[in-house]
């Protein structure tokens, strides 16, 4: 039985929580740690990504530094279970697959990888996010995150991965192809709005 006044209220809360999860993935995959902080975490939040509990600002600063040698990454959210403790607090369990390619400049000792290749290594992680979300002033964000690891493997890379020359390729930053697409969508919306007026 729902603790929310209406099904629509619960559906809105679930939708907003899920949106935070996938937008965090976009931010971390594009190297936009400031966006992750803004979109995903309340003030005072903590994050334990395997190195112990940290203030979220400290975690994101460390992540940004480590990502200097990140050539590609992709975080994919799978199953999401949202247990509402109240209309203001939820425990959220999200299944996650993360693929990361770090170049040879990365400190692979952090991941206990003794033998990366000349082009670095591709790391594949299967884990879950255990999050406590709170709704403050109508906004759902994370107050506590714990990453729960299930499996991790790596592939030393002798050479950089090769994609066909005509393919658009992901970038770990604002030069990723999604941003011009987003800009074109905005221009299209403006053009349609101008036609209607």
C-alpha cells in the first residue's frame, strides 16, 4: 500500500529519482563533476565509492583528478528498486555496469591492476548503488551513496581501440556529440514555438 496521497504523487517521486540516477551517469561519463554535484547530491551528502565514506565534494574532486587519464567510460543503470520509507525519504538500489578505459598515465595500483598494457586497460565493473534519497523543498537528491561491488575485471590494451573512421565517437567532456544534438533540439523547439505564435 502506497504511503503517498495519490498514485500520481508516488509516480512523480519515482520519476524524479530515476532522472537523478541517469543524469548522474551522463555527468560522470562526460567528465562534468560540477553537473553531478548539482543534479544528484544534496548539501552535506556523502559518497563511498570503495575508498571509504567521503564528503561528496571530496569524492568528486578525487574522481575528477583520476579521470584526467580516462579516455572513455560508460555507466549503465539497470534494475532500480525504490523503497519509500516516507514521502520524503527513499532507499534506492540501482544495478550498474561501468566500462572505463584509462590510458597508460593512470595509477592502476588504485585498482590493484599490476599489468596494464601500453595503451592502458579497459575495466569492467558490475556493481550496485545503494542510495538514500531525500526530498528537500520538492527536490529529490542523494544524501548518502554506497557503491557495492559484485565483480570487476580488466583487459590490458596493447593498442588503442579502433573505430571506423566515419563513426561519431564518445568524448569525455563537452566535445561529446550529444551536446550539439541537444543544441539542435533546442533550436528546433524555438523554431516550432515561433511558428505557433
